[in-house]
């Protein structure tokens, strides 16, 4: 027992030290991030052809199932086919035949949303790049979307970025594997087609706001807080001042108006949905969401993209900002701390089971 007590104290000291280090690193990272944003950002566009990735995966599995002789024969056959293909292309070039029409392309974007929709800048830059070359006649954009929603204005902007794709007449498909709720669904409903996995969480078409109020605590300790405003509705509810019924009514009216705008937004983009049925804040799992027409098909993003590889060149597009040394150090420390915490929790759980 004494050993466990000493170990617990030692662990608490270590955690305290690590947390303090993380706070310092976070301050450095935030300063570096802000400085980079003030100067227009520093990053690059990452392009990856997914057809090749899926082909290599298939060939790798096939090779493992073959005997040594079969593997050598298959490799020899592939080399022969590649040589014949290059020879044929060279012969066509000499004959001055018209250039072969480019195949259709599917551009794949990713959005992993937090409460602030922090991926907005990455999404904006990726969409701008895709729109500069996409052909409305044959190309498609797929957005792999994961978000439980967050700030209204942030997700409104993210949805507006996707609207740029629709505005150019390019087909847009949203794939949801885990969750697209609230602001996440606001983004998803922009798409021409929504596909989701069977247990993906969708919907939550509602608005929520909450804030603590410390007025009575401050008053009990003889602390006065003055809230000075110019304009009747400049401040409705406050954390430290005394809230009035009139201010509360105005705050609720603003929430209701935001909800109305949200419902109108969904209705315009998915007119087949009975908005009165689904806009009560509830969530639906994939199969249930299909029944109320919040989505169009049950399918994972992997299924959709593998099928797309048979008809088009599937290309992943993402804008990635270069991280400074301070940011890399912060991420590495955070990952190490998370790993340590999970190991500790797993060990404690095993002890409880025993």
C-alpha cells in the first residue's frame, strides 16, 4: 500500500510537469501559428492518386496468396504488358493520332471538424485549387466529412465553401462514416448526394447555447460587475451581470431565428425532406436517416471510392500547412502524454477486473 501511495505521488508530479510543459509549448505554438497566419500562411497542396493505392493493395494481397513460381510468372506478365503498352503509345504518337480525351476525375477532399471548424482554411484552399481545373461535364468532388457541429458562423462559412462547388455546376458527394450532425449536417446537405455508413450519426438540426452566470456568487462576496452598453440589444445575457427576463427573451428569439435559418438552408438543398419532422434537434443513425431522407444511400466512403476507381481517376487533394519546430514538438509531446494516459487507464481497468 505504501508503495502504491508513493507511486501515485510520483505519477502526479510527472503529470503536473508534463501539463506545465504542454501549456508553455501551446503558448509558443499559438504565437507561431498567429504569426504565420498574419503573413498569409505557409503550406503546400498534397495530391495523391488513390487508384494506385488501391491497386497496390490488391496486388500485394494477391502476391501473398501466390506461390513463388506464380509470383514470378505474374511479375513477368506485368512487365510484358507494361512494355507492350508503352510500345503501343509510342506507335500512336508517331501516327499523329488525335490526343486521347482525358478520363473523368473524382477529387477527394477531407474535413475533420471541431467546434470552431478549424479546417475551414484548408478546405477553402483545396476547393479553390480543384475549381481551377475541374470540368463540370465529367468531374466530381467527394467530401469525406466528419463533424459534430459547432459555432454557427464557422460552419456557415464551411457550408458556403462547399456551395462554391455546386455553384460551378460540379457534382458534389458527401461521405459520412461516423458523424455529420448540426453544423456537420449543414455542410453535408449542400451535396447533390449524401452517402453514410449504417451507424453514422446524422441530423441534430437545432441550435443550442449555454453559459454560466456568477452574479449571485459575486453579489454574495460583495463584488460588483458593471455591464455598460450602447444599444438596447448589444448585450442580452451575461456571465457576470444580473440577467433580466427581457434579455433572456431576446436571446431565445435570436436562437429561434438561427434555427429558422438553419431549417430554410436544409429545405432549399434537400426539398424532399420533411423539415418539420427532422428539425427538432434529434439525431438519426445511418439506416434511420435513409428512411427520413436525410441521406441517399448506405455505404462507407471506402466502398464509394473503390467503386469510383473503376470509372474515373480518383485524386485526393489537401492543403497542408508546414509546421514549425515548436508545433512539431508540441504535437509529439501531446501524443506521448495521450499514449501514457491510455496505458495507465488500461492498467487500472485490468486491476479492477482482477
